């Protein structure tokens, strides 16, 4: 037996870790970040609050709400801690909203800057829902005397309230996780202070150990109509291992969510997409969500130089009639257009030469990159039994590291393989993820964004999402595209540099 | 960029491939095998039919029914091909049963050897259900003139019938997959020849691309009572990637299956458990299933010396009230007791010495091994943030290959890591699988069986299953057990050699 199997968790990267810092994706300047909280458009700016542990070890604990502001969801400016840990407990996940009409009576009067946060206080295993208000546009929050907790059911497993105004019933609706019971509680209120239990949903779908971070949102269907979507994150015990999210499409009548009989859909096929929250204050045709790129299986052990945690890019949310006869969530990265700087638009014809790249491109190492790809792939008779022609995107470097994204034409499946990156190894850090794009061979449409330690991939115009944290020991500075046992035709092949919007050391 | 990313699929094993041949698990002497079919106890013997492609390439195609017989589910004897491909199509998956009363009228009279097979004929994309009878105890089948297909709905996606006699309603019930519609059809018949549509189930749970291989069975609940279980395999698009299975617990009234509101359960947390079929002809307290250890993502490309495909060991099936308040399927390996030959019962105390194994044992290389383990693990303050103490089982060899099974005490999760085995690499061959054992720290109880290219792991007395194909380039001949940042107490540590029951070259 050669040596110990208990391998070091983090390989020391000779290159340092600077290349792992995202340049568009929000990450904390220092400390540990997990769930997005209180996502809000206040009419002028976006607020991104987040679960934050400010310590230098960049691990979870003594959680407060960090805060950043941006006009465009990209150029974030750090703001001071918004909600602190107090004697009443840590400030766990929750939401923010604008109490325009002063329903709560906690403001001087109606106003577009009446910002309310509702969140979970966690102390000694007790979890209940608290309310705080901000009188300064969302920077500082105070908990008004005598009102908190606004909702307490005596539970140790009751968290992550998300509140929105439901116009048809004229009241505020809260969805909140009865986490270990695998139920989502629906509550109603006229004043945000007194909450009436309306209904419960669950157990449904994948249960895992805990339900977390529910979101209920009405989304536009492409081609017309709307439908409600209930998103539930689960941790641990997601089917890909650890943390993951699922959603249900259905109807909400102001009291009860009834899912359509269309089975279960997962939000993401990768290992690292969790706790998505929908931005409050946007109309449904601009519905937007931001998730956390991470997995509790290893998020406190990934390589760190004093910070850990990355958010997804902002994703526009909608619904599309899918091949299964149901509605699938569609996710579009929002607002990238002004940030794109074209690097290459190579015109390539498919080659039959095995093991020779169709194209081989330099990648910038000081910026995020986006690859847009549309192609058809036909298998050749040389394809081995049980597989079709394959197209492989290989992001690599001179050190021999490789990040592979591939497509198999026989089974119409995509894979991501981060196993040949050497910056991080961990028993739960699965290297390979896969997703089946549907039964029919057709044009494959991919959008990949690589930014520091994050890889976001959207396929078929946002119908499939695969998000992965990636830890190359050195920057990935080459992209080669291979075709194996297939004939590819490219409708689009576009490599963009993305302008950096965040300055982090 | 160093070289091509299109790595060879199969690494040539210097050792040869003989060590990959299971010695207890059924595998075909030559050719390609997938789903178990027609599992039947005829009162004396077990019949294992199976999807079989006899060609020397050991890949799928021109499928017929292979056949083996055993008195004990282990000592299988090969029998001739039972159902052949004909001008009417390949013989796809299906079931067998005994028409004791001659309900079909196809036999000379009632009799315990009136064996009927019902299966899918597949030709030119058309799929319908056929019936054949055997007059010689299940060896040879003939399709009686004028009766076939016994069920045809004009579909190209209608397969895998499983039939049983439902005593309360006095008729035969067929469950069959309307595969791409993600529905299970329920049909009833008095004579096995004429089938009446009763109801449909689905879409429910994970849909994937196709539903396949439904099974409906009434199982005993530990402590009393019974409940119906509907098992559905899906491929591709299972949440772990590719092929996988899920089940629903509920009620069946002879016409319709109504699931209990307990959410979705997956049958196995690994990559390689599919198409389980329940053995016909056994009482519920002996309910038994056999699955296929494989995944369509790579099953035709795994290392082969003329054969591919392995069945699970026979698993007794039952239900257990679980911590989620629902019923979980419990799987027990049946019939191992007489095959066990103890190798080692080391008494070990937990050590605090890092990176030194608590014990280091020789493994036989000419037989399957079973490891039975019961332990408590307490984390020590030296555990890094975000993880607990860990116990690691490392099956290795002098070539530096390692198969790791581990447990994290903080999150109560198990992992399997086959990534340090060098006999096979493939983009869809995920190396790491994980499962969460429930919210409470408690005694962990594991049963591992390593037999050639198969690893079956059952945890918590069969409540969790994780099945993985493994391809070491050389035999794994050492087992070391490590504890990291934890203090372990062992209630059981038992290593057994398992007597070989199959002779395959």
C-alpha cells in the first residue's frame, strides 16, 4: 500500500490563487459568503445582500448580512454589513422588499425607499423570522422594538423566508422552509408583522436532509401566458451529491400552490448551484435570479486566499414548453452585451483528422471569457458502438491541466469534466457531471462563461444549466476544439473577452 | 496544449482483465448483457433470463433472451437462448410467470410448469407486447400462432411489460412503460391474451428521456403491514447522469396506483444500478429483486475480454419507516450466509495517529470479498471547518491504485471514489458518488461486496444502496482503514472471503 489515502485537501498552487478570483461574478472581498439574500431592485439600484462570515479563515459561522450595490447587476460596490449578529442570534437567510404603502406602519409614511428585510434569526438551535427596516436606502437596518420575532412556531428548523406582494389577494405572501419536515410553509399578512398560516407544500420531489431557500415566482411562458414556479433547494442529499435545487411548476391562488402533473425538474445539472433567490421589485418580463455557486460538501475547504464564495451571474428567468409536454425553467444570463469584447470568430470546417484540434485559440488570462457555440454533429461510422460522434471543448494550459466540456451525438448528452485540473481535490468534489439534452438530435447551442474559479454553462438557449466550480492550479490559457468520429457544422463559434466589473485582490 | 484530450477509452491493463470477472455476480460467458428479464421461481429453481447480444464484440444489438438457472440464486447454470430474435423483431425486456390454472388456454391443462413469457418485440421502431409459452420448464419458448402481439397500441415507445397475478381482483396485471411519454400503463387481463387498459401513472418524479422497466410489487413493512411500490428506471437523464432508478410507495387497488405523499426516493446513489426486476413466484416475505450493474453512458465501452454486463446479487426487498416519516425501500443481499469464509475479525481501537492505518489487511485476489462494518465516529477538534472526522476504507494495490469508501461524521455522508483506479476512463464514467445517511449521527452500518468489476455497498441495514462498476488495472489486494480527525469505535469489523459460485474464464 503506497502511502496514505487521506490526501491533502488543497494542493498548493505554485501559481498562487489570484487567477481563481472572478472578475464579473460577485465574491466577497474577504471572508466567507453563501446564500444570496434580500435581492431587491429599489427603482434605481440593485441590492445584493448575502450570508457572510467576515473572519479571516473564510469559513461559515457568526453569520451576518453582507451587502453590495450596483446599477446593472455587475458593477457591484461593497457596502457595510447590513444586518448583524446580535444576542438574538445570527442573521440567517431572508429577503428584502419595499413597503411602498407603509403597510407595516413602521415608516413615516408611504415611500419608495421603505426597505424591509425579513430573515431568520438562529440561536441555540431556535429559528424564527425577524423583521428589520432601513431608513437610509438599505444600508443600515434596525429591528423595531416589540415586534420580533414576527413569526415563531417554536421550531429549530424553520428558515429562509421569501416575501412578495400578491396583488390578486391584496396581501403579502411568505414562503418559508420547514426544513427538516420537507415542507414549505405559506403565510399571508396585511402588515408584514402578523402572519397567518395559509397552507403547506410537501414533502414533494427530492427531499434530501433539509429543504432550504424556497422561492415562489410567477414567470412568463415563452409565447404567452404565465405560470407559478416554486423553487426548493435541498442540502445535503441532492441527487448529484450534497447541495442542489429543484423546482415545481403550477398554480398559486394566493393561498395554496398546486403543482402541475409534470414530474420533477432540477434547476442545474452541475454540482455547484444552490440557494437561488429571485430579485424582488422587477416585473415578470425582467424576472431575475442569482444563485450561489457552491456545495456544502466542500465549500469551506476550497482553495482560499482569505475569501470563499461566488454568486452566479444574474439570470433572467422564464418558462418554456419543453419536449416532455411540461414547462421548463429557462435561464438567460442578463446584461452581458455591453461587456463583450470579441476575441475570435474562427470559421472552421469539421475535420476528419483524429486527435487534431479543429481550432486552437489563445485565451486571455486576465479576464473572464465567454464561448458561444452553435453546431450540428453527425456521427460517422467510425464511432464505437454505444456512442456517437463527439465534440470536445478543451480549456487547457501548458502544465497539462484540462477542463473538458463535451457532447455525444448518439445520446445527446453533455458532460463537464474538471478532473484534470489540479488545484483542488476532495472526496465529495465530483469531477464529472452530465445532462441529457432531450431525445432528438438537433442543433446544440451552448453558452459557457469561465470566470476565475467558476464555470457556468447554459445549453439550448437556457433550458439546461450546468454550473461547476473549477480550480486549475494555473490559468487556463488555451482552448482547443476537437471532433471525434463525427462531422460537425458550426453555425456560431464566438469567443469573447468579458470586461471586468469587479476589482478584487 | 499538451496532446489530445480525446483520451483512449480503455487503458490496456498489463495485468489482463481476468481479475474483473465476477465470481458470484452473474455475467454472461460471452457477449453483451443488460436488463434482467423473466425472473421467476418455478417452485424448484430460479430462472434468470436476460437481455443478451451474443456477438464477440460484446455490444448491444440483435437482442434475444439469454437464460440461466439456479436453485439458490448463486450457482447459475447457463441454458440455451430462450427467446430469439425473429422476423418480428428483437426480443426486448419482459417477464415470466406461471399460468398455473391455464388461464391462457395455451397449455394442455393446469400445471406448475406452465411458463409464460411476456415481452416486447422491437422492429423498425415499432414496439408491442408478445407472449410465448414454454412446455419444457422454461428452456425453449414458442410464440403460439394467431395471438401476437397480445398488446399493441401502435407506438414506437411502449415496452418492458411486467405481469403478476393480483388476487383481490382475480386478474393479471401488467405494468408497462410508455417510455417517452413518461407514463406507466396499467393493464388487466383474465387470460393473458386480451389486455384492458386500466389506468396510467405519470409523469411523476424524475423523467429523464425514457421511462423503462417498471415493476409493481407489494412489500412487507418492517414491524408489520404492507405497501405497494412502483419502481421506474429512467435513461438517460437520471440525476446522477445516464441510467438510474426511482420508486414510489403507495396503494394499488387493482386498477390504479396512487402514490403516498412522501416525495421521491432513488433506488441507488451510485452510477451503476438499473432495470431492477422483482422475482415472480415468491411470497412477499421473500420478495427479491435483481438489477443490472451498468449505465448506458459507457456500458458498451468498459474493458472487455469478449463479455460485458453484470447483475447485482439477489436483493431481498422490504420497506422501512424512515426518518422522513415515509417508507424507504430496504435491500438485503440474500443467501450469502453459506458462502462466507471468514478472513479476519481484527479488533482495533481508534488511533489518533494521522495518516497511519488503523488496520491493514490482505485481500484474496481469487475470490470476492465482503466487508461488514459497524462503527461510531466522533469528530475531534482537529477536524477542519465544514467537515467532521472521517473514516476511510482504502482498497488498494502495490501499483498505487485506490478504491476509497469514506464517511464524514459532520454531514453523515458516505462517498465512493473510484477515480484512482486506472483500468477505465470515460467522460461519463463519474468517479465519485455520495449519499447522505440522514440527519442524526448514529452508528454507521456498512456491507461492501467487491467482486471483480463490481462494488455493491449497502448502508444502514439496506436502507441506502450505492452500486458502482470498478475497473482496477490490477487486482486490489490490500485493505487499509484510516481515521482522520475523529475517534472511531468499532462494533463490527469482519472481512469475509465469498465462495465462488460461477466459473467463467
